[in-house]
C-alpha cells in the first residue's frame, strides 16, 4: 500500500488511524475506494456536503485532490498511540508543520487522538474520560467547528466503524440533542462541513466551479 493519495499541499486532509492488517498488501492507498469502509465513513458525508455546496454556490469541492493518509503506516497497536517519541508521531508532525493544512478530518477515536498528539495540542476530552466516545467525538466536532482558527491546523473528528455498529445510536450520540427526533449523522456532518468551507475557505483553490 502506498503511504498516501492526493496532494499534501491541498488545504484539506483525510486521516485514518492505520491500514487494515488483512488487506494492506492488496489495497493501493489509504481509504482505498474499493474498500467498503471508505464508503461507509466518507462517501455519504461527502455526498451531503457536495449537495449543500452546489445548492449554495453551484460549487463542488475538488475531492480528487484531497490528501489522504493513515497516521500510522502499519496496523495499529493501541499502546503505541501514547508513546510520545514514536516514528508515526514525528512523521505526522513534520507533515503538519510543513504543509499547514486548514482542515484535517480524522476518522474515529484513534486517528483523532494521534492527529492531536502530533499537532502538539492534545487538549481533548477523549484523553480524560471513560464516557461514550461517540458522544465526545460529536462534542469535539461542534467545538472545533465553532472555534475554527484560520491561523492553525484545525483537526476535526468524524466517525469510523461506530457509524456502522449500532448505527442508530451512533447518529444520536454524535449529533446530540439538537431537536431532531431522527438525527442523521451524514447530513449533519456534511452540511456543517459545507457551511464551514464556504465561510472560511471560499477563496482557496479547492473548488470545482
């Protein structure tokens, strides 16, 4: 498997935690489009996002140029996340420091934790509590959207397998209590990201117009 797909100088990155051990020698890239996980965790979000962008501005995000990688090049070993001097941390930190993407979308708890560790800003509730991780990811998502900073790398968490496992609860846990009787994670995240990109990155070369 290649280490990445797309262009690192693109303003938006997608980061998973690690390659799937069973398939890493058979897939071409991280989040390989042939792997069903790609479509479970990203395609439905992207579809909702692109719909919103088109309806608002008749624009589309140029997803063919997204920079996509895993935080770790080998299958994940959970304890390694917390080792501050490991190679994955140095490599990811170097890339973040060099290219300074505006938005880094991470998939799942482990990818989010690794990205914030590498960025040097691991101030996440996920390091401090044993509460429901999907709910906390939703809180982190809202907080980081609200506090988006043009002068920093904004790491924004999305769900990974939890959206497929016990999926009805995952929608509710992530979206939270916003008055919806049947919250839809994909629509919520997709439209929220679209509004963020239009508000903060409309002048960046990331669009198909």
